[in-house]
C-alpha cells in the first residue's frame, strides 16, 4: 500500500508541475514534458515503456538524453504542498542540441550511403566507352580517373559536418555523469531530496556541455555549409559527366547507324580487294540464283531443269506485260502501241525489301523504281538488252534477261515473261518468227513443275485466242495453269451478254482447264498511268461492276492483288513439292560425271573453260616475256641475214651488174653512188622495217608454237594461234623508224674506207658467198630451161621436152658467141639476135626473138658471175694496192669495196633494228597480247570456239552440276528453316 501511496504522491507532484508550467496549455504527453519531470515519473504512466521490476528489486530509470541507466532511486514519502517553480531552459537547450547531433549524424551517414549507391547505379547504367575513348575528350577521362565520387562524397559530407567531435564530447560526458552518479549512490540513497540534488548536478553539467556544444555547433555549421557547397560542385560535375557521356553515346549510335548503311552500300557494290561481312540472302534470291545457273547449263546426261517458275504466256497485246507490272508494282517494261516489244524471255525475281529497286543479274547498278527517270532508264536498258540478244536476221531470241525486283509488299516468286504468241508474220519480221515463239513457249511450259499464267484479252472474241490451245496441249488437265482475263472493263462495255464473261471465268467457254480463274483490269490503256492510279481504277471498277453485284464473279477472283497472292501460294507449294527431287537428280548426275572424269583423265585436274583460259593466258604471257630475253647477237644475226636475202637480188641485178658494165673505175664508183643513193631514199628503209617486223613475228611464232616437252598441252594450240594472229594484226611499227633508218643507212653507204686487212677479207668472203649463191640459182634456172643433161637422161630415164630442146640449141649458140667475145656487153644487139635466129633456122630450129633474149639473160649472168668470182680471187691480195689507191697497178677491186659498203650497211641496220625491237616493239607487242587476252576473256563465244574438246566440256558440266547442287542444298536448308 505504501508503494501505491508513494506513486500517487509522485503523480500529484507531476500534475502540479504540469499545471504550473508556463507556456503549456492543456494536457501534454509524457514525451513533451520537461526532462526532470519525465525522469521522476513512475512506471505506471501509459506512455512510459518500462518493464515493472519484481518485488524487492529496485527498478532502473533510463534517460532519454543519454539512453544510459541512472542510479537506482528510493522514493521517500513527500508531503503534498507547494513545489517551487524552477526555470529549466538550459536543460531544454542541451536536449535540443544533443538530439540535433544524432539527426545530423544519421542524415550525413545515410545521405552519403545513398549518394554512393545512386552513383554506383548511374555508373552501371553508363555504357562501356573504352572502345570509343578516342571520341570522349581527355578531360572527362582525367576526372573519372582522379575523382572517386562515391568515396569522396561520403568522406566530404562526414568531414563537413564535423560529427565526430560532436559525437565524442557529449558521449564522454554522459558516461562520466553516469559513473559519477553510480559512485554517489552511497551518500544519497535515502530520500527524494537526494535524488533531486543529484539531478540538479547532472543538469548543471549538461548546461556547461550545452554551452560548449553551442560554440562548437556554430563553427561546425559554417564548415558544414562550406562542405555542402563542395558537395554541390561534385554533384554538378557528376551531372555534367553524365550528360557528356549520354551526348557521346548518342553520337556513337548515330555513327554506328551511318556505318551500317555505308557497309550495306559497299557490299552491294562489290568493292575488290576488301572482304566484308556478307548480307544474308533471302530465300527467293537463293532460288533465283539456282535458276540462273540452270539457264546457262547445257542439259546433258538426260538431266533437265524441272524447277518451278511462273511462265507468263499470252497472245500479243493481251496484257501480259501489264499484269506482270501490276504484280511487280512498277512499270518496268518497254511499251509500244500494237508492236512486238518483248523480243526475248525476261526472268523477273520478286522479293520483299525495304526499298523498291531493280537490278540486273550481271550489273551492280540499282534502279530506284520510285523515280520516273530511273524507270525510264530501266525500260531503255531492257530494250537494249533485248535488241542485243536478237541475232541478225531474227526477230526474237531465246536468251533470257535476268532481273531482280525488290520492294515492300511484293510477293516472293520467279516469273518469266515470254514473247507474245502471234498468228501471222508481218512485214519486217523474220519468216520463222511464229515458229520460234512457239518453240520458246513450249520449252518453258513443258517443264512439269512450271506454273502457266495464261493471259487472255477480254476485250476481243474468245474464238481469236491462240494461246489457249497451246496451253491446253502443254497442260491438258489444268493442274498447273492459272487463267487470267484482262481488260474486263472493256469486256463489260463491249460484250452484249455478261454471262459470256461468267462462262470464261468458270472455265466453260474454252476447251482448257485451270487451277483458278481471275479477272483483272490493268488500266485505261494510257502508258503514262502510274501503278497507284491503275490499282485505284481497278478497285473502283470492281466495286461498281455489275459482275460482282450480280454474283457472276466472286470477290476472290478479281484484282491483281488476289492474283499475285494466289500465284505466290501456288509457286511455293510447287517448290516445296519438287525441289528435293531435283536435288537428288543432280546428285546422281554429279556422281556419273565424276566417275567418267576419273576413268578418262585420272591424272588431270578438273579445269573448266575459264580456268583453262587463265592457264593458257599465263603461258602466253610467259612466252612473250621470254621474247624480250633473246640475246642482241641472235637478233642482229637474224636481221642481217634476212635483210640481205631480201635486198641481194636488187644489189646484184640493179647496182652491181650495171656498174660492172662500165669501162673504168671512176664510172663504176659514180654509178654505184647514184644507185645506192636512189635505193636508200626510196626502198631500203621500208625493206628494213618489213624485215624487222617479219623477224619479230617469226620469233614470236616460234616461242608460241615451240613444244614444251611433257608439259605441252595441245588443247591450247588453237587459242595461242588466234592470240598470235590477232596480236600481229593489231601491231604496227613505229612510223618514225624509217626516217631514222634512212639517215643511218645513207651515212653507212657513203663510207668507202676499209681500215684493215681483216675487214678486206671479210668483204671478199661476203662477196664470194653472194656470187656463188647467185651462180647456183642461175645454173638451176638454166637447167630447168634446157632440161636434164646426158647423165641424168641415162641414169634417171628423163627426156627433154620440145621446148627444152629449143632452149638447149639456143643456149649452145649463145655460148659460142660469148667464147668469141668474153667482154661482150650485157645486152644483145638486134643484128646479133638475127644472126642467132638464122643459125638456128639453118639447123631446123625455129625460135622467137623473145626466147633468144630470155636465154641470153641466164647465159650471160652465169658468164658474168664466173668472171666476177675469178676476179674476186685475184683481189684477195689486193688490200695493199687498195691502200695505195691502185696506183701503178693493173688490178682494180672496186667491186670488193662495194660489197664492203653493203656489208657494213647491213650490220649497222641490223643493230639499229635490234635496238628498236628490244626497246620499243617487243613491249608494244606484249601490250597488244595482253589486250587481246583481255578481249578474249570477256568474249564467252570466243572461248567456247577456241577451247573445245570432250575434256573441256566434261569439266564444264561437272562444274555446273556441282554449283547447282550446292545452291540447291543451301536453298533446301534455308527452306526447312523457314518452315
């Protein structure tokens, strides 16, 4: 009970304190009361969360100031009465200050941790810029390297608030106060007054600490304010860094996008020498490449092209091209009014792409189909290619033009536009034009997997159609035929009975069957209409058409859009059903070809025509290079010998013989000089150039045709011969060569001074060889003229003809005349001819004066050459007299000097020509050979003509079959992946 009374007294004291507190109105919770008042509250108050101690055990009171236990209190009974009012503002100030330090400490630590965590998150979100460090300025990397934002930020915040000092002093004071209180417990254990005195002492100590803390707080607050400004600067730098990184990240993204576009353009242009990442080909492009290879393949060994494609056939001007343009969504074909425009098959590969473009298989140029100038250029290019494919004397060509069209929304398929079927050959066409068109159409339609798109003009009578009979022959059951009726708008206006159109669409009018029937409108007949305008007109027509309103036509049977969807579905269905069978067929063909090659050519590589041409090209170039390695001595010997063979007849007949008829040496030399001058000015340089050119041709031919032993391959002989002939035909000698030669030869022939005996002997030897060769030729001519002598007649049983007998009698008569006068001039006088004729007539031989002159020419030539040879032998010892200018000597050797001049001129001319050959002409010939080889390399027909044989054809077939099989396997794999 005394405990309850003591608690009641304590409550009354508390209530009196609350009632007499100034500035407080109404009831206050326990937490809002003064420190002293709260410290003496008993444990029964509902807001004091203290456990009640057990009986006979003193409970502990806890101070909200230090959270440390105070000493145990023993309450004494107190009388109810007036309590003096005390002013506790120092305690309140200390409470606020001590409470503030915890808030600042918690805020600083929590804010620093939160800032570091936020910075780590930002840092993780920032992309890795190490690969693009060259773009970011160096100052940014220096900031990132030398500033650790998270660690620095926390340390700066903690240092700025100076919380360590604030935390240390009050804490130590609290501990001291608690220790002191525990020690004083011995003296103030009795009575409440001791408790109040102890609390007063503690309050005084806290007041002193509060004053010290207030002074420290003002100083630390200024430092904190300064540090907070530093923190703001760091945050600002961090934000600027983040903005800079984001800015450069956007720049990098833009650069990567531009780089991707540039790489795509480069890949499309096929840049040589640099390897790039290839763009993935679409499925339809892979299939189109297979068809391109198959179109070039010569179907041997019973292997035929049975891969599906859409074959567009129809009568001329039925609208085939217009339907194809509507499917391709571009006006890409040349147009004409009633005349034949499609002169060769055009294979169009449609595929989906981001841009509406077209390009040819053998060209890298892209035509933008959204621009009218590119469309016009494309139509012009197609027309040029068609005219180029058509051979002279023909109207159409079976050669295919391959075109790829890409664009958004295009249905993937391969279509072949064929020339329109005609019924009559008009003027200007080849006589076999009709048959050629039929054969081309049948060649494409007889493929059992080809989809036939039969185009019928709805504006003309059905009975005039030719193509329906042709299609019904190729596909009598209609399992792969799609019938298209064009110009339905005109048909609706012109046809009296609309049910006729219904009969056509239902397949009841024509004797042909089809998978499906479609009705389309391809414009108003204006060639300048755009595809969008035609499509709008078509949709508007069918919306208002009676054919649809009266249910004569179904909605799925009209418009080119529905047609293209149906054709595409049918095309891919046929592809999936037949492509693997075709791949197996080519595998078998490849095995047969490889087996045949191993059996026939086990030691040879499988080189196709292009590889053989490259091999032959290298051999020819090596031979041309070896031509420049011919020694100068060899060139000069060949040139000198060839030039003398060319001019020897002129020298002896026109220079030496006329000069030898003179009576003295002065006249001889004058005659020789005049004739040499005339010869040099008019004939000699030209003859020398001709000889040099012929010599170059002979050496080039020798290198080209010379067998190379076991390495020689006769398969290149035709090609080498063609290259040689074409190179020689293109080669032309330098025009300035003759002028330079003329000066050199003229100077060489003017020199008459023989310096030594060796040159004199060489001239005599050269003269003897020339005269002996000429004498031998003369004797052969005489022998052919007079027939065999008596020895040959007896040994070989040969007889003379009547003419030969006459020539023999004439020769004998002329030799008698020469014996009588050995110094007879070169020509017979008229009386001498008469005398010879009469002498022969007296012996019964009738001769003609012209026969006597011809015989005399050969007889006198032989007599002159023999005399000249005898004189040459006498001049062997005449060098001494030559040095003395033949003074006091009856021997004159002016003819030796003439031949020395000729010999020296030949040597100098040969040297000059050799220099022209090695320095200029051989290089020009090498250049011509390279040009010829380049022209042949681009001419496929020329290579086929020059590189022939079973071996070449077998290698070509094997290469094509391998390529087709590889492309088919890649296509089948991609097809399965798409499924």
